[in-house]
């Protein structure tokens, strides 16, 4: 075995090696520094990230596995992002978490890392960091919550909050009962139990090859999570001994497989920006066009909320990701390898579907051609996305006049006004919500429908936005429009009444005005006045350097890899 990276700190008998060892010898024996792998546990446990609050127990199992395999585990708390609390949106801090984790891995005597990810942004941030340092790494997805029930009905996190609050507004559920449902919804440790972003990214981490096959989707309270965490600790030591790095696992083939999985599970649209960002760290050429093309032929097999019926505990009971992959094996790239060294497609024959209501066989999919569609046109020259599986079929080809909102405040102020000039065919446009404009690209694209139309029974409308949409939401929503309004995209100059044409089959989103007309227009002062212009700190850095949705919303200077070498000593 080659010399460990950590030996650059710990080996020898000079003054610096003495310093490095001495401060670490609070319980660690002398032989901890004899050249055995030091494995960081990148731990996003935080009381403010309730979805990840159980990671200290997970880390304990990882430590036991690392010790058992002859390595030294070191707990490394890293920036943690809780989706429900962090303002203005956790997405603003994803790149900060990735950058901080990357630099702490690079700056410390670490040979490999176990990444503990759960809540939405934590898994992508950790994968981005590991990709850029390129030290041997694997992910333990923290797992979803158990299914809660309230008044006899299962509760899906996120998705059912809207339903219950509507029932309360309608008077069919009392305030007191509404409040009592809180602890029924969040029944256990773990992340949201719908097919939202957290569930999606845990499963995609496995499809990418970065998780022990079969682990992703294991509910957070399930004993098997701890068993697999122990095993992951052992495997991390093995990865270091074999020198198996993320760049060997996260290949173009791996991203291909992740896009196939994303479509088959009906995963969150947020996965698009996360996959693009992770690929960008590795120099893997993955484009929006690839995501459309690869996903286009994949059937939807998993019937989970928000679009479907079941929850993550049901998916796990039905067999988890592996049988889903088995059903679409012919669409997978067989060359991709996982952290275990085997190919993702190996041993899929053993994966069985235990409940065909939750996981449909390939012969009876919920929907054919279920991938996320990528649209372009004069309204989104660099692209936009829509999830047809979450949209109304009759709206996938639609023409309507624009009703434009210049900011989220503008939308809230006017959407329910009886005077709003809107009808069921109108296209609601919300701008100023992109990465740079908001800043941070919040999940606001699925705007509420105008009350007067709701009262007339309208349940869906075409909406267009440069922001994102929660993985727990649905509707005919064109999101991630690039370039965003704040970056000078044509969305900035659309006006009330402009005809907007959506044609998902043709993959286009256009505004039907004479050629050259958009170029002649100038953005309104209401739009410009609402765009973010932070004075200092991370927000300033972010607004100055964030890239657009079509390339993953990373910061321009974080694309690529710095590797694991640090030139200078600190003493
Ligand atoms: Fe953490 Fe939903 S709030 S996964
Ligand atoms: Mg979310």
C-alpha cells in the first residue's frame, strides 16, 4: 500500500509531526499514526437540521466499522442545511457547504471520507465536495422518516401540509386537530418520506455508485441503517487501501444511470441542478440535453407521493431501488462501477419486487417516457425544465397570455385580487427568482393559483419561473428558466398579455412576439428594484459568481477539482 496522505502530517520524528500527533493523542494510541488510513466522517448532524439529527448515532456505527478494518475514524462536523428553517432558501448555502467541506477535507490529515447526507441540500453539497477533493469517499443516506398516520390516513411530509391547511381553511379540520397532526406527520427521525429532493438524492447517490448497493431508502430508524453504517466504515478503509477515488466511480456512465433512475423513480426536478453541479466538479460533460435524451425513454415505475400514492417506507418494503434498476436494466450503462468495486448492474437478478402496487413491473408502468423534459425557445434560450409526470396532460400543449409578476412580493400582493386580469388559460409568469436575482433560486415556481379561479374550480395552470419547485410539489410548471431575469434573460422583458406557447412534445417554450421585439424592450424598474444586491459576505460572493440553472447553479470558480494536495505546512 502506498504511503497515506495523512502520513504527510503524522510520520517522522521532527517537531511538526510531534505537534500533529500530540494534540490528537486524547485517547488515540501511538499506533494510530503508524500509517493506517484516517477516515473523516463528514457529519451534518445538527439540531437545526432535524432530518439529520440522528447522524451522531450513525457516526458511532461508522467509527466501529473503521476501527474494525484497521483505520482511524475522525468525526468532522460540517455545515448542515435544514430545508425547513434556513432563510432565504437552503439552496443559497449549498455551494458554501460544499466549499467549506471540500476545504476542510483538503486541509486536514484525511485519507478517505464517509459522507452523512439526508436533508435536501446536504447530500449534493457533500458529493460536490468529495468530487473536488477526490479522496476515496462513500455516502450513507440518512434515510426517510417512518410513515405517520393521522385520523386513519398516512401523512406525506410536505405534500400533506398543504392538504391539511386547506382542510382547516375550509373548516373541515379544527385548528386544534391541525396542530395535533404536527407530531403525527413527523413521526420519527429521518428526512421527508415523499419522493422529494432528499429521497431522490439518497437514491441517486446509490445509482451513481457512491452508496453500498441496497442501502439507500432504508428508513432512518431501521436497525439495518446502523448495520450498513458499520459496513460503510469498513468499506471506507478498503477504498483507501485500493486507492479507489470518486473520479473512478462518478463517470459519465454513472451520471447516465442516475438520470435513468431519476426518471424511473419519478424523482425531484431539483436533482437536475444537483447532478449538473456534481458533474461539473469532475469535468464530466453532462448537459440538460443529455438529461432530456437519457430520461426520455424511461418509464415511471415507482408510485410515490407527491405525484402518486405511497411513501418511502412503502418503497423500502417493496424492495427499494434495486428492483427498480432491474426493471430498467437494458437502459442502464453496464460499465459503471460502485464503491464496492462491482458494477451497478451486477446481482440485479436477485432484486425482487415485493409489492407491485408500489413498484410496477416494466410491463405495466405508471407512465411511459417519464423523464424530466428540457425546453428551449426564445423565452429560455439556455433551457428550462418541466416534469410532465407532475403536470396536467391537457396543458402540455398550451397557448395563453402572460400575467407577469416581478417578484414574490408582487405575486403575493396581487394573486388573490379580484381585479387581477387573469383567466384559466392565462400563463402565470414569476421572475426575479433565479440563482442571482433572489438570491439562491428558491422553491417558489409552483405559484398558488388566483383565488377567483380556484373558486371556479380551476386546479392547474401553466406557470413559468426562473426559480425552482419543491420536490414535494406538482403542477404544469416550467421552472429553472435560463438565463434568469436577473442575468438578462428574455424572461425579464415579457409583458402582461404577451402570448406564451408551451409545447412539451416539441420541447419548446416561446413568447409569440415579432422577431427583434424582445431585444428592443428594457426590463421594468419594478423588476430591477427587486433584484438582490447584497452588500457583503457570502451573498455578495454568490451573486457575483453563481452560474445559471442550465449548468448546475455552482459558483464559477468552484467548477472542477483542486485535488487533495496542500503545499504548505502550518508551523
Ligand atoms: Fe429535510 Fe424535507 S425538510 S428532507
Ligand atoms: Mg425541498
